[in-house]
C-alpha cells in the first residue's frame, strides 16, 4: 500500500520504493537525526520499541508466514516487523524498523533471492534473529548514529527478556519496560558463583547458582508503601497521560 501523494504517479512511487536503487538506510538515518534534533529541547525523550503485524493472503511477501499477529491477537498468516520511534509529550515519530524473518526464510536462500532480499556480505551467514535481537540491533544502531533519547521503553515481550535488560544496561541506557507479574527479582544483589562441594562422594558442582532467594514481582510490590512511590508522566497518548 502506498499513501497517495498530491501531483504524483502511483506507479512511479511504487517503482521508487520497491525497485529503484536508493539507500533505504541513509533515509532512515536522516529521519532519525532530524527527529532527534526536533525533540532535543524536551525532557524525557523516549525511544519506544514495539512490533506490529500485517496480515497477508499469500506466501510471496518477504517474511510472511503463520505467526502471532498482534493486530488480531492470534496466529495468522502475516508479516511482522519491529519498529522504533522517538516520543515526547504528544509527539511521536517513527525512525527505524527491522523486518522479522522466520527460520523457514533465513534457511532458504533461493526464496530470499526470489523475494528480493539483499544478499549477505561474503562470509556472513543469514540467521534468524528474534524480535528481541532485532530490537537490540536498532537500539545499538541509533546510539552509534547519535540519536538522542533519555530512555528506552517497550512492552512485556521485551521486559520479559533478561538478556534484553542486561544488554541495554551494558549500553548504560535507562529503560522503562513492562514486565510480567510472575517474573522473579532479587531484593538484594545476588552473588553468582559455582558452589563448593558439600560431600566427599559425587561430582564436583559445575553450574552457577545465585545466593539469596528470588521473589515474584507481584509479591514484592505488595511490600511497597504508597509514600515510597512517585508517579511521573512519561508521555501523552490518545487515551490521556501515560503515567509510571
């Protein structure tokens, strides 16, 4: 689908987007930097990560397959992509995206070539990346580009991934993520090490273990006093303020 542009030819625009040799990445980078500059004077600029699905009928569209479709809340034939946007107050601008390629695509080079997916550089194997991995690629790319944002925001798909949290923390980026109520947390920093042998017989321990006992988030939340919480408005939405 191509948005109607005044004084333009539909087929020329379709050709420009799908066939002409223009640098899509350079276009994304220009949009990201321009949007970043536009929001530079605001506080709490968020880099928001989310995926969206597009239902399809056939099997030829790039990355199409039977997978979870968030727009209808169930598995269907669709394309899925991870999107990134800068958001502040009531303003929102898409700046990056990455199409999710299921394994039955990445393992079939002939299918990728037929669909027009660019070949990988020499010596680099095409692999299936999860949505979490695609999101991390986007965040790292925007950080290296110099896009300015105060925090990363994402829903429970990403908040449920400890790997996602650790990698953002390594980048020294503040993050605000939805998490599942049954996720476990430690109330004190645990020490992770291989425990010593406690008996003369048997094998030596080889697996790392953490000291202390984790607790579910919903149980931990019950012990927080109201006066210890501070409500802040992250941004404005179509349904009002998004508070945290």
